[in-house]
C-alpha cells in the first residue's frame, strides 16, 4: 500500500522545526509575542496532522475477502471488500471515499450508465462492502485503479491510499444457447448415416438375435433377409464419440479477421460444451500461432478438464495474435486430425460436419 499526501504549503513537514524555533524566538519578545502564539498554533496544527497521518498509516487498509477469478462473459457476481480502520476514521471525524476503476472488461451495473467502469462509495460506519460487477468482454480483465481518499477538515489536506495488488479476472466465452441461435439447426450431427450420434441416439448396434416381440423399429431387416427368420437388433449403450473442432477466425478473403470473430469463438465454446456433456472426446484446432510459432492444437481428451482447457484457451485469443490463412489451416487440420474423429469446421460463415 502506498500513501500520497496533498497538504497546503504551510503544512509541509520541513516547516515544522521552523515553527517550533520561531515560537520560542517571538514568544518572549514583548511586542512580538503575538507572532509567537501564531507560530505555536501552526506548530500544534502541524503536530496534530502528523499524528493523524501516522494513525492512518497504521490502521487503514483494504482486503478482498472473496472474488471469483474465473467468470463467463455477461455473468454477474459480487465482490466482497473489507476496509480496516473505519473506527479510527469515525473517531477522528474524517470523511473517506473509495474509487474503483476497471479496464472495461468488467463493469459496475448499479453505477452511472455513462461511466459503468467506475465505482464510487462513501466509507462510513460499514467496514464491509459488497460490490456488484458484471463481465462484458471475453479475455483477461482487471481493476486498474483502487484509491481510498481521506480528507482532513477545513481543507488541511487529502490522503490517497493506493494499493499494489488488484483483483484480476479471466472471462471465459459464454456458453448460452442464445449466443448461437442457428448452431444446432445448421449442425446436423445426428444425420450421419455411417455412425451413431451421441446427441441423437446413444445406442450402437452390435448384431442381431432371434425376434422376441421387440418393437418393430428394432427389427433388423437385413439380418432377417439373410437368415430367412425374423431378427431383432442387439444394441450396446455408448456414451462416447470423437470430434475434431477446427476454428477458423480469418476473414473469407484470407486477409485480416472475420467480422464475426467473437461469435465464432462463442459457437465453438458452446458446441464443445454440449459434446462434452454427452461424453464425447474432443480435439480443437485453432488457426492461431502460439508463443512457439506453432498452430494452436488441443489434443483429443474428454470430460470437464478438457472443457476447462478449451475455455481457458479460447479466453486468451486476441485480435493482436497471428493467424494462419484458411487454405493452409484446412490442409493442416486434415493432415493432423485424429484419424477416426468427425471434423466440424467453424468459421468463414459456415458450420459444417464433414465425415
């Protein structure tokens, strides 16, 4: 914590010894004793202000009791802030105000709509503050300013308490279906003729058996024709399939980024979350170069750890990154994807399921 003070020139620290000396010089001169009393008053005020400053440095502090470092885009939550030294402020009769400012990725929904990234509050008898916040942008977000201002009476000075550590957040892509209204209508995973679909039918046919009053839709007509006797299908429940998601954020021309940059990221996040819920294995290709100048690729995995890995990766994608042109990206994916996985391409105005 750092403290900056702004006081009138006559309350500067270097003047205190002068006030004391001038008090003793003029106090015992009969015709100038009034000046001695004046310097004595200045020295007393200076002493009281100095002692108040020491008490503020000793007692006042701010601590974040709890906040969620991982949040989804458009999510709302509350920050819990503990202010220490409120009793001392009340005893001294001082007014304190708290000002918070964010980089724009997080806003304060209950504040001024014209300045939603700024929060103001007067610190009175309450030492615990609950501050509602809302994320509005995918990616890293943080507070860039936290200032506690304490004003001395009669405009004798202002103290600004600034803090070294600020809350920071990782804002993940939204997983709401509203972000991708056409996705499930355009993506027909369940219509694959050669493979089962975990989103439509989790049963995989293993073979056939003699018919024993099963529903007519379970009759295996191919086996019936082959054996000459009515046969029924034998199923095995499966909860796993493999998918390769290829996320292409380049513009159709191959130059620059697509206008629906954020929409494609949310579509990929939503689709992957739905597939993982159904027990699928997922791998992700993204036409972004990483720090080692290699294509971003998350290998085939399943479950919640994979979903978290995907969301954390998508949260770091920035328009300042380097991206690979569409043709090179598609050739790379076809060459490196898992052999038996179903390819789904997202980007360039298309969401396609390719066998």
